[in-house]
C-alpha cells in the first residue's frame, strides 16, 4: 500500500488530472466529506509546495534565473561542456552534477541527464571513459523522455550511437542510429541518422543495407540536406553490392 501511495505522489501527470477533477467536482467532494477533501488537498499541496518548488530550484541552477550567464545551460550552449557538467568554483556556477544529485526526479533533472550525456560525449577526447558515461545517461534520458517528443529524445538515442562508435562498437552504434531514425520520423533528424547508419554499414561491409538507406533518403526525404549529393553514395554502394 505504501508503494502505491509513493507512486501516486511521484506522478505529476496524475496530480494535474486530480486537480482538474477536483475543480470540476468541488461541490460533490465537499458533500462526500472532509476525509476526501483532506486527501485531495494534501496531494495538491504536495504538488505546489514540494514538486513545483523543487522544479523551480532545479530550473534556477539550470538556467540561472536573473543571472543567466551563471548557469549550466549558458555554458552548455557555448560548448563549454566541462563547466556545464561540473560547474565553476571561481564564479560559483553550479553544474549539472548538482541537479542530477539533488533534483534527479524533476523534469529539469531529466533534461540535465540528457545534457550530462552530451557533455561527456564531447569530453570523451580528454578521457575515453567519458564515452561510457555519456552512453549511460543518454540511454536513461531516451527511456524517460516522452515518446511523443520529437527532437531531444531522438537525439538522445542517436548520440548513444556516437558514444558507442567512439568505443569501437560499430554494431551497437548502427542499431542506435537506426532506432533514432525510426523514432517520430521528421525531415530534420530522420535522414540525418539514416545517413549515419548507412555510413557505419559501409564500415561493417553491409553494402546492401547502406544502399537501401541511401535510396530511402533519396525517395522519402529529397529536400533534406542528406539528399544533396546522395547519388554518389548510391553509385558507390551499387558497385560494392
């Protein structure tokens, strides 16, 4: 029973639905009795006094509030990935690590997990272990981000492919690229990850798979950046099949 209550308290979508239901049925709720009012009131208080307070605190660290230049997001946007991840003791900027530690179960925390993964992907040149860290957190972000979201969730999957490729796992990388290309198809990211998958298939000697992807880009996304010059890729793959 305790586990079920904890699940309810963690489900912000449920709290939102409960709030709407409470407003629509306010008269009936008060007629039923004070016990139900107390339960509903307690859940709504949890949302506004605890959940939203934590979100706001996490957002201040992420975006800096009135001091946007002193934020993890500011450094991330400018490709200062180590500062974004670990913060800056000199200026007092807190990094993504603080959000992941103290606000991991917030929506801002979920975004931080994605940014942490991307940051470590770019920090891999300094230390190869960062690629494994990137893959771990990007996988977490991809699993937790809403499936209907188009860009970040897709990129979280595709960027895992980059991390795996950097570690020499081309088989794993091509699977991630293909998965990214099939998630919520769109002209921006779908042909981008189809192209990446095709290039890795070439490296693996899978020329027929590469050819199929090149042709799909040409026919399905003719206006994409990847379709420009695709004929030479198709020609090369045809010679190898």
